[in-house]
């Protein structure tokens, strides 16, 4: 925990002590606990924030994100749904729910949520990449390639999209285009000092 976070935490503790019904103080303190990986305390604070103000969609979203952080994807889904019902254009909630569905192998549901993100925010690159991965898991490789291509068109340095498109081309048997994408991805990862993804891409190239 940084010094600034510790000071903010102390201020919030005092605010809650003065007024135990301040839902915003619990919600903000929950964010600090999440950032410092105190998941139990974060969940407790978001629970209290929701109890005090059940119409605040952000608290449901944050509680769902904590559940996702610890791998409780099934528990996260109702919170994301509630966040969306309270804020129908909540892009982060749709994307988070899509990722939870993806982790649970609910790929069609994931595709629907990522599609909603794209409908609301057409230039949201992660949604194209995530939907492309979902299509890939369903072996719908051409649709996956279309999404990865869109992500790349929005950001030419989107190494993950290049990597994922290269893998999709591999599945379709197009070795030339697969190699082009994987080489480009490896170069970007190398320039960024991202050793883990760089090495993973080299392994894909050598398949």
C-alpha cells in the first residue's frame, strides 16, 4: 500500500466513523482495498455500499470485478447484470460480464456481451479482441479474423490482436498470413520488453 493510499484509507475510516451510512465512503474504500489486493475487505465494503444504496450500479460492477478477480465467475454474473440494469450503457459491465462468460466457456453469451460493448463504443479495441477469441473458441475462425483485423485497424501496435489473428490463420491453414502476423506481434512484444508474450509468440511461430 502506498503512502497516499494509506492516508486516503485513514480519511475514509474517519468519514465512516462519523457517518456509518455514507455509501460512497464504503465504495471508495472498497476500491482501495481492491487495488491493494485485500479482496475480503473489498467485498465487505461493496456489500455495505450496496446495502446503503442499492441503486448505485458502480458498486455492483466493482463487487462483480472482485468476484472475477478471485475466480468466482458465477457469482460475478448477477452483479454485472444488476449493474447493466441500472446503467444500460455501462460498457465496462458488459465487457466484464463477457469476460466472465468467456471464463465459464459460455462463448455465445460472451460474443453477445462484447457485441453490445462494440455497439455502444465502436472503437473499444479490447471488445473486438475478446469477441475474436470467443469466435476462435467456437472454431468460427473467419469471424474471429474479422474482429482481430478491426482491432488492428484501430491500433496498428495491437500485438495481441496480431498474435490472435496469426493463430486463427494457422487454424485455417494459411501459413503465410499466419507468419506475417506472428512475426509482427513478436517484434512489438520485443520492443515493449514483454518477454512472456514474446517467447509465447516465438513458440507459435515454430509450430
